[in-house]
């Protein structure tokens, strides 16, 4: 893949890289670019640094805005060729640049960030100057922001691999040059990872390959273009979840022998954040409709995906009439998600159909969460999510038995 590179300052080496992946971010990219430069100047004045915009050949002028943003730190623009898109493809170009420039620390921040401060550069970088290879963020997010993280990625990763990484697909990371080389050598790479599957792929590889992983408090809430979980996130959802499931197959030998989770090392200070992230509006009517219609639409597939005792339990909820009181327990959600993972592994029906059939259940889980936490503050809802994660861990035996086909007797289920 022939990349497009503009290197006006002829940068040939760097100790620290700040990478900003983008596609059509002309209206937003100047702010994180400016803040990244100020952070590097303030906290790492003696380090050779560069800011790299890894782009998908944006037609809206992202490149021009990035390169024209006044900074004391040199900038490089790298783009995929025309017609090649995908966040993961941008990251792959960043991995290659990091190896070529012999960087020790590489940070990545979202192009649409509105809350980044110079301190973020410090907090994501400092652990990489020591013994750590991968840094994930800890920041306050609205309780209805990051629903794929909260209800799928975090509980599944924590249950499988035993390390508590609260924002495994947060979009803002730090990783070492050594890990960049490891990312490039991984054999598992596909179109889903080349797009929205990249974040969870990176986090899983870092944990499963036994790199030193930590979290860092960033001090301010994450403020970006938050998305209503009821909106059409089908492409992102399918790419993230399929990557999680693919990695479950890849690392089966590892997660089957992991039976409890532990906290990761944490940098910075969690002294409490005064500012609140902006509210995320959730269309509960749309979530409810997705579940009730989806159950009927995918009913034939569901009977092949979900063991009958669990299917019978779910059936009780399809006739529910009151969306504002809709709820089913977290252990049932864990078993549903585990059942879909096993069906994906067994490939008894089309994998794309399996992922599509999971979306209504994801929506129903978000609706259950919204109805339970409607009057709760961030701290209360976070404690509730912690309890959900512990329930997932307690249900792991079910996943292992299902995965091993010890309870897949069709006669028993039907």
C-alpha cells in the first residue's frame, strides 16, 4: 500500500510521537494538534518529538488544517492512498512510522477531542519512559457514552484475560516502540481490524502477549462527539465485536486458564473531577423497538445460536410492553453474549448474521442499564457496572463449558 507522506521539517528520528488518526476532521483537528504541541513543549522539552496526522486522504481539507496549525513541534502528514479508509489502516501507518523513527513512546489521541489538555500528553507518556508498554486512559465519561465499552468490550476482556482495563477502546492510548514492532508482526489482521476493530485488537494483543499494561488518570472528562447508542452504529459494532470474538479463538489457550481479574497499575491521581461530561441523550423507544422486532426477525437464527434454556428465559421478555421498566438480569446478558461468541466460533451459521442478530440484544441490554441507572450519578452507575463485571466473571464457567461443547446436547436443549 503506497502511502502519501508530507514531511516539511524532514523529521528523521523522534523519541516521542503524538499520532492523530483522522477522516474528515478539518473542523476539529487543529485543537488536539495545538494542545499536543504545548504538552510536548511543557513536559518533554528535552525530548525529540513529532506530531503525526495519520489520515484517510480526507477530502475536506484535514491535511491543510493540520499542517497549517501553528506549533513549535514539527508535524508530519501520512495518508492512506485514495480510496483506502479505516482507522486501523491509519494506525498501521503510525506503527510503521514509529519503527522507522525509532520512537520510544507513541501516543494516540482522537481528532475530535474537545477536552484534551497538555497534561494528557504527560500522563500518557510518562509510564512509557519507564517499564510500561501500553497505557490506557481513565477519565470520566457520561454513563451513557461508550456503551459498547461498558456492556461488551470491558466485561468481556476483563473476564477473559483477567486484567481490569476500564477503557479498552477509549481511543486515546500510549504504547512503546517495542509494542509498535510487535503490532506489525501479528498475523491476525483483517478488514475489521483495519477499521473500528483496531482499538480492541491493540488492547487485547498488549494483554495477551504479556506486555506491561497500565492505566493513567487524565484528569478531565472525555468530551467528544458522543453517539446515541440507539443510532445506527452497526458497522462499528460488528467490527469491534467480531474482533473480540476472533481474538477469543486466537487466545483460547490463555483465557481458559484465567479465573479471576486483577487491577492494572494506575498512574496519576484520581482526586475527583469537578467538570461533568456533556449529557448523552438515549432514544429508549428505538432501543426497545430494536429488541422486540429483532427477536422476531432473527428468531430462526437465535434458536441455533442460543442454548434452549437461555432462549426460553429471553422469550419471557419479548412480549414486554413497558419500555420504561424493561429490564433483565446481568447474568442472563452474560450468557447471551457468551452464547453468541461460541456460535461465532462454531460458525454453524453465517458470522455476519450472528453479529446482526446480537445487535437487538445489545440494545436491550443498554435499555436495561438506562432504566436501572436513570436517577444515578456517575459514581453510582460506575459501581453498578463494577457489579455487572463481577457477575460476568462468576458466569465464566458457563462460557468454558459451552465453548468445550460439554452442554451442547441438542436433545437436552430442544
